[in-house]
C-alpha cells in the first residue's frame, strides 16, 4: 500500500520512512524521544495513519521566509 492523498489504513515504519525519504532508524529514534509523527502500537510494531502523518508534517516549522534586516 502506497502513501498518497486520502490513503486509508495503517502504514509501517518502512512505508512512512520511504514516504518521508528518511532512514527507518530515524523514526525509531523519534519514537523513543517522543517526537515525530503520532503512531499506534499494534502488538510490538508501530503503525501510522495518513491523517496523523500529514497533521505532523503540517505542524513542522516552515523555512524559506526572508529575514528582515
């Protein structure tokens, strides 16, 4: 299942890492630190919803704003 607009279901760390173009270990680190996208535990694995992932992305600091002199 690929992540795309309006996707439903639960996504694995590997799928989310591919979508974000990150190493899956980064998601592991974020989960241990209590940062990163919200997830649910299913057994011993983390699963992510598309809605939670997009909400997290939208909450991240934005760059590219010109600095005022």
